C-alpha cells in the first residue's frame, strides 16, 4: 500500500462520514435529544488577556451574569461559533480569533459559543442539530437585547464550518435581525442545495458575508459549501483548495506525526477561511482585495480586476456591506501564509506575425520593475494555446508591493513540444528565404493593476530588438501617455462643467 493510495482512501472514508447515508442510524438519537430539555450552548465571555480561557459564562435569564462578566452594552458584540469536532475540544484557532477580535476592537464583548457536546456527535447528527443550537442562540440574543438594549446592528456572528449554519439558524430565529453574519467556509455536506431556510442564507442577517476555501469536490461532496449563501461570497484561489495546503506538505505531516494526523488533510484549506479573517483583523493595512467575476476561469485570465460599480471589495472584517438581491461572487488570489495579500495584474499581449500560427505553447515569463522593488521571472499561465494576431489576457500575481510600475521584461521560450514544428517552420522559411517574416512579434503590453486600478501601456524600449528569443524590455509608451493624459484633462473639464451646472440649480 502506497501513501497516496492510502491517503485517498482515508480521505474517502472521511468524506463518507459526512454523507447522509448515516442519517437513518441516528434518527433515534436526535429524537432523544429533542425529548430532554437540554442546554445545547454555553456562552463564554472571553477576556483580552486570557483569550484561551473560559472564566465567565453569561447565562440567559440571569442578568447578574452580565455584570459578573463585565458585559459592555455600548460596544460591539461578537459571537464566535465553532464547527464539528472529533476531539470535543476547542481547536487552537478559537483563541487566535478571540485575540484578533480584541486587537481590533478593544472594548468589544467576544463571546465564544460552546456547543462542543452536540458538535462531537457523528457528522450527520451534529449537522441535524445545528437548527436546535441556532434556536437556543436566538433565545440568548433575544434575552440579551431585552436585558441590555444593545442595538442588534452591533451584533456580529462569526461561524466556521457547521458553525456558519448554526449562525444562520440563530439569525433567522432571533426576533429582530442581527447586524452581520460571517460564514467561514460553511459546511457543504447536508447543506449544499438545501432550501435557504435550512442553511445559512442572506435572509439571516442585515449583511451576510462568506469565505469559501475548501469546496473541492470528491464523490460529489465537498467539505465547504460551493454555492453562494450570503450577500457577498468570496472564493479565494477559486475556493477549492488553498496554497500551502498541498499533498506534499500533507505527506510530510504524516511522516512526522503518523497517520493519526489524517484529520489535518481536510482541515488545512477548510481552516484557511479563519486565518484569512484573522489576517484581515490584525493586518488592516494589508487588506486583500477581491473582485467580482463571472467565473474563476475568467478571473485566472485576469479579466476581472475592475473596481467600477462596486465590482471589488475588501476581503474579511472590513468588507463593504454591498447588498444585492442576488449573491455576488468575488475572487482573489492569496499567498500561502500571513499576510495573505497579493497584487493582481492583468497582462494583455497581442502576438502578431505575418504567417498564421496557432497551437503554440511557449513558456512566457514576465518581470515587473517598480519604484519600490521588482518581482522576477513570473510565469504566465496559458489557459489556451497562443494564436497569432490575437490578444491574449493573463493574470499575474506579485507577492509584494513593487510601487509604481516602471518597466516590464518579457521572455518567450519555446516549449519542447512545439520546438520541433518551430524548427520545421524555420527550415521551410529558410528555404523560402523569409525567416524574419515567420517571427512572432510583440509590440505592446497592456497592464491593469487591481489594487491601484491603474492602467498602463508598455512599448518596446529598443525597437530593433524584435526577436522574442531573448528577454525584451518594455517601458511606458510615450505617445500613449500623452493620449491618456489628454483624455484625463478632457474628463476633468467635463466634470468641472457638470459640477458648475449642479451648483447653479
Ligand atoms: C464600553 O465601551 C465603550 C466603547 O464602546 C467605552 O467607551 C467604555 O469606556 C466602555 N465601558 C467600560 C465600563 O469599559
Ligand atoms: C497580422 O496582422 C498584421 C498587421 O495587421 C498583418 O500585417 C499580418 O499580415 C497579419 N498576419 C496574418 C497571418 O494574417
Ligand atoms: C490567417 O488565418 C485567417 C483566419 O484563419 C485568414 O483569414 C487569413 O487569410 C490567414 N492569413 C494568411 C496570411 O494566411
């Protein structure tokens, strides 16, 4: 038995545990839970200096407990809701999230909802019980509102995995609408495709924002829910799998910690949603931007970096509360570790040639040189084969801020599969005596930067160096610059005109 096979197998077992085939076996258990009056949730008000410890519980119906825990009714209140658990213990992210929330909102009340007892059941049972737990949290919210008069706009529920659906039920069963629910990779099994009343949905709060980080399908199931379930749904790195969570590192974990660590296989990408949110709390200055796009494929071609008409938004805590009747899907790329922010560039290149060529798969490399630094040898991912006399669009991601873009270096290298036909072309054109004419040429490179919304055109620095076989330097086109600046002035004139008309009215 090889590791990868075993891994796949264990993974399948894990997935199977999630599936609802097990449901029937547990129907009785649920009925028993229903029959006995039983506290499904406890509310621990954590303190900034002891983010790991449960030192004070707020008990619904007991106003004294609010005073004892020094609940501040004028500041924001967060309810952190965990997900399914095998161990029955809080995972390490809970304290990290509590710390991060207090770091950003010092006066806040960060309440950790403890429903570990129920969450420790087999997955389908725990999933089935999310409604009951949610209803109990709703009663807590109602009591809290009545007792302290806190405006519910100040209430923010943050739920991870199954906890995201618990938050949804809490929101929908509370008498008044809560301000915000953040769903961190809401669980998929038993919820994907379910009616809005049976999962997290935009109806559950004034604003519902969702991060999808592990929607990789397997046997038709995915650990995180694939469908959008909020007002704004962000799919970092396409939402299916996260950088740094690859099979290689999984195998390394296994060789170090043994097969017991198998639970970490699904957890890495799933849990990334939490760390992206923590990042947005603690690295406020390095917020990741996400962009609205019709599909992840289009995003990967760099075609969706516009911020016009609310088409982009800040990922995480500082998201703008944009509410449309239909869910809005946004995409972004991230680094493999904190801070996760990257810079997105759309690179548009027109390949021209006197001779028709298609089916080319060269290796394309770009270096970006800016006022603050440079990023070298970034590979352009070919989503389709290169055809001449056509403009191709690519997405380029830089992991650091290089300041204002000054120069672009571009390199075209033949891949081995194509070089044979290229050689043939060379030979035939040599025979016909027009080798120069068969060359593919690039005269301009157009770049749009997502983070700054700047658009620039780059021209070949030395017009005589047209052979793409070596690295070619492109600098900002002089005439293009003049043209855009003229348009800019014209635009200003019109704006001033409109402004002056407006002031007359
Ligand atoms: C409660 O929070 C507010 C800010 O939200 C703060 O001004 C006030 O000092 C806090 N009260 C106490 C008793 O800490
Ligand atoms: C590509 O476009 C250029 C300029 O418009 C033209 O001269 C050339 O013949 C075209 N090549 C092909 C193969 O059509
Ligand atoms: C190149 O291909 C296009 C369409 O495939 C065709 O219209 C054009 O005439 C071709 N040009 C040359 C120079 O072969």
